[in-house]
C-alpha cells in the first residue's frame, strides 16, 4: 500500500490530488442519490419547529459547482410541507475511503458566516460570464456553462442565502475502494 508521505516524496502530489477529488466525487454522488430518493434522516430547527429531512418533499437538487468542482456540493429546496417550506438546504459533503482515515474537516472558509453567499455570488457571476461566452462563441469563460439552465433557481437560492434562511448540513460519507457508500451517512449541523 502506498503511504501519502511516500507518494509525495516520489512526486505523486498530482496523483493524490486527483485521488482526493475522485473520493470526494463518490461521496457527493452518494449524497445526491440519498437526497433525491428521500433517504436523508436529519433533524433541524426552524423557529420553534423541529423537522426531519426524511419527511420533506424536495425540489430540484443541484450540485452548484463549476466544471472543476468548485462551489457548493449540493443545494435543494424544501417544497412541502409548510412549514418549513419554502426553505433552502445547502449540503457540504466530506468523504473518506476506509474507516481508518478520519473524515476531512470543514475548511476555515467553509465555516465562515458568509460562505454560502460568497459561493452563490460566484456561481451567479460565473453563469453570467458563461452566457456571454456562449453568445459570443468564445471558448474561455465557460466553466459555469452547465449551470446556465438553472440560473433562476440559483438566483433564488442566493436571495435566501443573503436572508439567512438556508439550513446548512455537513454530510459525512464513507466509501469503499470501488467508490460505493459503506454504512449510513452521518448528518450534522454545519
């Protein structure tokens, strides 16, 4: 088995970075499936009410990311029941491969109070640049092109992020060497 220090010493930094991205993508895909299939068991509070994600009907669930994976792992809108709907949920997924490795922690930036607003703003600006690039036939500036059809949804999410009415969830996913989810997803307030 290759150890991280050995891989770095042998010039394997790029390999480890790509492996880390792949493991993260496996976890994000597992979380996306779970949200779309109503399999998320997470209790949260809005005002004086307590709610469970399992009992919610969700709207479109998106990975608010550009082509290189920068952005928010998942966003979704609770559409029923009322309350808490309409309410947005943002999910940051951290993934590990094997239980002998700790879950990555949220970065300092991700823990910042304005993180959701910053990421939503970056997406809105990136989508605007991508729309211009597409209209002009340019090849540069198109990293958010895949999100153009979702621009209204993202603008609505941005408005809710600004008003502080987004529930934030930190999902922890363990995957095996084939990238399949192992055990239950851990959901925590973020």
